[in-house]
C-alpha cells in the first residue's frame, strides 16, 4: 500500500510538471527565447568554439618547448635467440625551444582571421536571436487569433443552442415554425462544432511550435496575454538618424565589414607564401656524453620556397578576387540596410494607422454581434443574417490580429537593424 501511494504521488508530480501552465506576455516570450531557445544555445556554443580557435592561433605565435628522447635498439648477437635490447640510460636526452622569428606575417594573419571569425560568430548570435524572435512574434499572434476564433465559434454554438431550443418548443407546440428552420439550426451547430474543434487543434499546434522556440517541452501548457498595440510610440523613430546608427553599430552591418576583414586576412596569408619563414631553435642536452658536441646548441632555420610553378600567384589572385566580391557585397548590403530602415518606417506608420482603424471597426462588429445575438435568440433575425454577422466578426478579428502582428514585426525588424 505504501509503495502504491509513493507511485501515485510521483505520477501526480510528473503530471503537474508536464502540464504546468505558464502565463506569458510578448515581452516574457522574447526574454525566454534569449535564455532557452535551442538554436540560440547552439550558436552560443559556436561562439565558444571560435573563441577557442582564436586562442589556439595566438599560441602559435609563442615559443614551443619540446622534450626529446632518442634511444637505439641493438641486436644481441651473442644471444642464440638473437633478441633486441635497448641501450641503457633511458630518459630525456635534451630539451629544445622553437621560436618563430619571422613568418612573413602568416601566423599573425591566421590569428587575426580567427579573431575576426570570433567576432562574426558573436554578431551571428544576435542575428539568429532576431530571426527567432520574429518567428515567435508570428506564432504569438497566430495563437491569439485562433483562440479568439475558437471563442467566437463557442459563442455561436451557445446562441444556436438557445435558438434551437426556442424553435423546438414552438414547433412542438404547433406554432407556425417550419421543421426546416429547426433542422437548419442543428446543421449550423454541427458545422460550428467542427470549426471550433479545428481552431482548437490549430491553436494547440501553434502553441507547441512556440514552446519549441522557447526551449520547453511540447507537453507544457501556455497561456498568452492579449497585446496592446497602443504601447508602441512611433514618434521615437527617425529613419535618417537611425540609418546612420544601423550602418555604424548594427549587427548586420558590422558583420558585413567583418566578412571583408576576413577576406583581407586570407589574402595576407596567401601573400605570406612569397616570403621566407625563419625560426630560432635552441637545444640543451640533458645527457652529457664524452663526444665533440657542446651541451648547448642554437641554430637558425630558414625556409623559403622560391619556385612552385606559379601556384602562390594563382592563390593570391584567387584571394584578391574573393576580397573584391566581399567588398561589392558589403557595399550592396549596407545600402540595402538603409533601404530597409526607410521601408520599415513607412510600414510602421501605415500599419499603426491600419491597426487603429481596424480596432474601431472591430469594436463596431462586436457591438453589432451583441445586438444580433439578442435579436437572433428572440427570433428577430434569420439564421442566415445571424451567421453573416458572425462571419463579419470573425473576419474583423482575424484582420485585427494580422495587422497587429505585421505592426509588431515591422517595429521589431526596424529596431533589430539598429542593434
């Protein structure tokens, strides 16, 4: 019995965790993405990888120390088994230091390229975050719309049931109500039950997709707050000033400059093949033998490839061409950022006015729906007219959420270009 109680308690605990409900507004959703989104976490790890790569190339610039063990195996010719033995005196024989004196800028260029790649990964982290935030905004308003559509369907079902009960009583009491009117109401109830079910399933699918973006289990429950579009202040935006900010400090613009810098580093690496590589080797012998060699040995090692059938020249030309492509792409993309700032600002102004207008229209449709509900239940309008009012309300709600979504997306995309 005790074991059964423990199992029951554990099952309830798991159930509460699996189906716990989070109530979130849009700001909370976007904050949760920064912390738990799987793609964000992967990109964070990519940033760490490039940071470690940068540290590796930095250490290539530093002296290297190596410990040498060099022992010969000799054949024991006196032994009938003809065995091999190691010479006595096992242990390190020398310690050496290799110092890069001059590498034609190759090592420094590799390090600079690694630094640039690390900076690119950090900017890419921001861009990934912005992209995921924009996808979450779309899902947020999709869920709100589907939830409202489901509520409208339930309202219609409730009113149809009331109307159906009224017509059924009138028909059973011999009033002048045709059987077809009763059947029409029943048919409409069935249709709206299916609509409600579809909207509920679509809402749950959208919620699970949002939960996935939030890094939560798809079995979790989430409740979203309505969004107030009038919190947006469009007067704070200035496309002329903001264009300059986007070019100077926006992640997208900085990434374009970094891509050009990385191509420049590749070109320097390629050109370094024209130059000699010089290293200083220093060795100290730990085992002192009675021979003519000194215990200390210092040597200068130089390597210079003077002929390779023009391969280095081809490589330099190739990297120069890639750099030219990167510069053209950067200039085009920077101009595109300026254009996006201007276009998004125009969209924000237009969409704000459209949302405001649609809100007024929606309020009127709600009031009309309230009146038609009363009229329909009291038999003052036909089912056809009543359902026409329902469809107008559905369309108004859907358009309202759609415009809100487009407005919030335009604002977010505009602000993301500045960050």
